[in-house]
C-alpha cells in the first residue's frame, strides 16, 4: 500500500530539522520515481507514496521550493546482506516500551548530577542466542525490554539513539502499520526497519557502551 504523503511529510520534518547545514540539500525531501526520501546522515526514511508530478526533485519543507543540487545516493545506505539478527516488532507495544526506557535513561547517574535530555538517551541492543534486550546505560537506573527474536545467527551488542527509534516507530504507527521487521547487523553497521518495500527506515548505530 502506498504511504499517505502528508503523513510521511509530517515525520520527515523531524529528520530534516536535524540535517546538517554543511549539506543543505538534505534539508529537503527527495521525490523520485514514486518514492520519497529523507535523511539527516544518521537515519534514512524511504516510502512509496502518491505525490504530484510537480514535486519531483528535492522540496524544501519550510518554503515548498525546489532545492538545487544532487541528493545523496541513499540506495547504498540500505542493508541488503543477510542479517545476523531478525526481530519482529509489535509497533505500538515496542513504542510504549522504548518511551519508558528513554524516560528511565534520563535519570541522573548520581544525586546532584545533571539529568540526560530525552533526545540524548542512548539505548543498548544486546543479542545472546535467541534473546535480545534493549536496555538503558549501566550508569543509570536500569531497565530492559525483551525483544521477540525471529532468527539469530550471532551474538552482538550495538546501541542507538532512543529518539530515533521512537520517531521511526511513530512513523510506522501513524501510517497504520501494526508489525514490522527489524534487521540488525554488526556493532556499527546500519540496521533496517521495514513493513515491506513501501516503507523502510535505516538507522545508524552509535558507539556501544557497557550494560553490565
């Protein structure tokens, strides 16, 4: 099913807002061959959607104007190899759990120390055989969420910005998708969340941290 255009644009604004000023073209949404794309260098959204042919190209969401320049080739950013770990997520449940983990992650490491902003909370993802855990940093109040693993061929530990996971899940939820697949690769390789080819989200991990 094509993804509603205006719904995608609403979520794309959260990404373009974070795009670096050093690459102005990424402040816009790329329209090409029936797909819309957006990236900030840390994540990439691609959706098949219906839009006016006049929108073909890169559109600045703030002004509605066409942006000049070549949009990055994001196709190479999407993982295509067989993933070592595959998780199938209930979108609404995982979204609630991740928001709860993020809130726990804001707790200051010690009394009198500064709390972490929600958008800066990093969550670890650790897989051990058929078990996968999404958890808060070790120097915070501890919380874990067990993910339902569909297949696992290796043990790995990686980490992601919690806000990026939450915003991706909010996109899937907002377009009416109940269940998605999350393909997880090595420590610093991009992961992929998707329903089918109509909506794909790629997230770059951050450097891992100890959770034990």
